């Protein structure tokens, strides 16, 4: 197509258009327009870690309906999570995300020992609350771009704290995760350099931790140590797997949670009745977060590869075909969620959203993301009388389809 802009009403709209900037900025009207046409083949997009301009994307089937997405996510035998495109790239392969059973079961069993409720609820939560307080305290009242002054900062700091690397390195983590997740505008050379830097950084950090343990030093109680020491039925992670677990946490947790925080504040500013409601009743904070995860959840889709021929949703998927599973489109399927584009605090089936995945690949970091969102909202409610849109418009990112989020979120904070 030679047109510079396409609308959801355009008769020639196809899944190939989903990577256009205007669609990435607001994909939901396009999902709605395409959903009724059944699955289509032809999306060419990039998995995390790959490099546009260097790696060649595979055409994929696009599934947008809730029942189809749920079926694919549950059927991990027919739809493999292995990503040969990422494996062939120069980027590190992600842990759990790109593994199938039985190895996935072993890895998840080990990782669960690191993500204990005690670690999240008792060790991390007070630190996050304190960090949010100090970060908000450093903001000036009045005009603030939340996406430059707060949203990217907190998740990166949380990752450094969780994994056990120096706090001052959180700025590096932000850049590396943005490049890896193929969302922001980087050149191919910049993405390759970032992928090399993050791999080298965690290889050195993990190597140093192993040396300290071998010398008999007591290691700090963080996720890096937990990954090194955890066992599941006698199995332990290799050093390379520990490195890749650290990388997976950073790239999956830092950028996605950044966009989650921005989307939350965007709703509070543009739909001010919710700020008033939450101010009066803090028990509504968690329902507010869940409805935001459903309606505006950052993750849009993941890829799967068919291991056999199968007919699904009217599509004849062949063995070896790539399949794009659009969790975000499922979250706005009107057959499941009434009035799906509206923000409904009392939505009765809110627990059915797919923002953290579904089936065996449900996100293990979901508790951390919810914790960051909870402490951020409560911190804003504690400190400010209201949040309203700023003088300049909010701007959605258009760098890649993987996440729905803001580049700029100017707001006015009234003390």
C-alpha cells in the first residue's frame, strides 16, 4: 500500500497493516474491524531480541478472538513456544517464555523457588513503597511528563534491586530492555550493540557471584543467588541459564511495567472520576489495576509455531506455520467482555483477562508488576489532590507492536 494512513473502516485493511504506526498507536479499533473476518495469514513482525533490518520476520496467522487465543495458549503441545528466529539471532534466548515441556516444567519449578510470596510481599513491597515515595517527593508539583520522570525509572530500579546489581545501573537496563523488546526507535546497529551489552553485563555479574560463592562468601539474598542455588527434583540451572534468567527478567519486566504505569496514570488523568473514587476508597485500587490490565494492558501478542496441522477458528494452520496470539485483542472481545472499550471498575469477569498470559506460560512476574502499580497509585493518592491532563497532548509509542503504551504522558499534579 502506498497510502500514508489507513483507518479501521478501510475495506482493504488486513493483518499486514497491524505494524503501521497509526495502528500501533491505537490498535483496538483495528482488532475490532479484523476480528469478525476470522483468522488471517500475513503478519510479519519481530519477536523480542530480533533486529529489524537484519533478521527476516516469518509471516504468521493472526488470532484475535478470545476463545481462539485461549485454545492456543492452553494447547502447548500443538503450539510450541520455541522461537527459532530468536535462537538464530545474536540475542540471548529468553527463559521459560521460549521453552516447551518437559524443560519448561523443570525451569518453572526452579524459578518458583526464587519468586516466593515472602520475597514479593515482605521483602520487596516495603522497598518499592519507600522508593515510590522518594521518587514522587523529587517531582515538582505542576507540569510533569510521567513517561520521562517516573514510569521508566521505577521498574528498572526494581529489577536492579531484585536481581542484585548496582542501583545506579538502572539507566542501562532501561535502554537495553527498550532495544530488546523491539518497541522504541533504534537503528539495527544500536539494537545489536544493546543486545551484546546486556549479555556481557549479566555474564560478568553472574560470574562474579559464582566466584564469591566458591570462595565461601555469604551471597546476598536476591534473585541472582536464588537462581544459582535453587533446585527442582535434583536439577539446577547452568551458569548460562542463570544469565539468561536475569536477562529475561529485565527485558520482560522493565519495559512492560513502564507502559503499565503510564497507562494507569493516563486513565487517572483522562477519566478523573476514578481518581476521586480511589481517593475515597483505597480498596478500589486493585480492581482499578485489573481493569487497566484488561483494557489497556501493554503486551499485545506472542508468537507460537504449529507442531502439526490443525483447523482453528476456520483457518487451516499447517505444521511449521507461525501463529500470532493477540492477548490484548482477546481482552476486548465483546463476546466475553461487555462494552469492552469502557473502563468498568465492577466488571464481574475481570479475572478472565489475558494480559499476563494463559496456561503454563502465565507470567511469573505478575505479582511484581501488580505491586509496582499498587504502590505507585497509592503514592499518587497520598500526595496529590488531583491529576489532570497537561498542556501538551499525550503521545502513544509507534516503534513496535509488542507493547501498547505512551511515549509522552504530560499531566498536571495538584498537591
